[in-house]
C-alpha cells in the first residue's frame, strides 16, 4: 500500500518546511473527521466561535455529509475569510493571496475548469517538481488525489495554498477566461492566414488591397479579440510591432511589457489597417507618424483607445493606450489596503 501524497508546507515567511504527509492517514475518513474536530477546537480556542456553536455544528454534521467548515458557514457562525485563516494555521499552509499568487497558463491547461469548479480550487503554477494549487478545502482527499495523478504522480509534489472560496472562484473564472480568449485568438489568426491569399511582403499593396484586408471578417474579429483579451488581462497598452519575419503583439500589465501573441506576417497588413480605420487615420500613409482615437464598446463597457502609428525599418508600429472609463471609479476601499493600513491611512488624512 502506498502512503499518503507528499505535500510541501510553507511557513508564513515563504520558506519551505520539510515535506510532510497528509493530515489524512491511511484511513482518510477517520483522518478528516479528526482534522475537523481539531479545526473546531482551534476556532473555539481563538474565540471565533463558541463551544455551543461547535457542538451544534458537530451535531448537524452527524446527519449530513457536509464538512464542518461548510456547516459553520451555512449557520453564519464565521466568514469564509476566517475559515481560510483557521485552515491555513491548522494545516501549516500559506494563505492564498489573489494579488500575489497569479494563475499561469501551464497549470490552467493541465487542470480542466470543470474539475477546478467542482472542488473549489485554482491551479497556479506548474513547475518541473511542483504543482501549486489554491484550495478552499485542503482536506478534500478526492481533489488532492486527482491533482497528484494529473501532476505526474510522484514526479511532482503538491503545494497547497488555502484561500476563501469566493476569492478563488473570482480568480478562477477570470484566469480560465483568459486562457479561452487566447485560444480563440489563436484560432482566429489561423483562419485569417488561411483567408489571405498572399503575404503582405510580396510587393507594396495598393490602397484597395489594404482596404479589403482591413474589412476582412476574420481581421475584424481578430482586432476585437486582441483588445478584449488585453482588457481581460488589465493591460494599459497594446503594442503591435512588425518584425523582419512576423509580428509581435505585446501587452503592458502593471507597468511591465510582455509578449502576448506572435502572429505570422500574413495578418500584419489587415491588423494594422483595421486599427487605423477605427482611429480615423490615413491607411495609405505608411512613412509618417500619425495619431488617432476611437471608443471600444463591449458588454456595456466603454474604453477610450488612443492610437499612435510610427514607421519602423520593418513597417508601421502601433501603440494603443487603453483608458477604461467605465471602471475608473475607485474609493479608498477599492485600492487594496489591508485593514490595518486602511485605518492608518484614514487616520493620517
């Protein structure tokens, strides 16, 4: 019989303890029940719930298959944030921080979204020896076993971060939407390449050819999807830059510029011309700098897009500045202060 799956435990300062075994022993149900009882004792000891509330929750648990945390939440005895804090302390896992622990594509592509939704989890990072996952219920033995198998069994350790179910759900839906958007963009690029008969580098295209490519249905959808994906990833700028062989589309997120897409050169002319038409710029002018602007609307949101075109050695480069007017309405509460810093800031002003 194999032992329980190894799980790395992180201290609060981010350093790694020695590999520990699962809270569940070779008798998972007994181990889970013991862990739930210990969780209840921890919550009582910390003054989060009373002994009477714990007794009531345990009594209800006898007739259901719910976990203790689910019952305490349903009875409104604690919040999901408090439950996540208690579970992290009890099991020695680090707390999940949505602002610091971003989900990366390799992990999202490994774990199906249906599995992530069913077990209230979010894959964060897939590395050579580790799969890092945020979980609302780190005592979910079924989920951990499936994750361990999908990660390659003993080849990778399972590193678990504990977070509130609501925060994990919000981050999960946004992360998988980004993956789906990228997949859609890749499919659109392939269809545009198929539709374009000749590459734009084979002679100077005339104005009619430029207009035709800008109005191609695939190009129209591609430009729309590129902007939508940039907004989904909270980008402030889009750079569309021709290379000697091909094209690179970069997004600026949190001040850092990174390569988002590298389409073939076949989509270059149509993409550049489509953006210039939207911005009321001269599509025939390729050797002088130009500026323009347009309003992008999607799902009721309005985004002001300012466009700059400059000539380069390989063609025109476009920079799109995205100004989201719909969501630019922050209060102090929306700026991400911790509770302690928020009170200190209020006191200071």
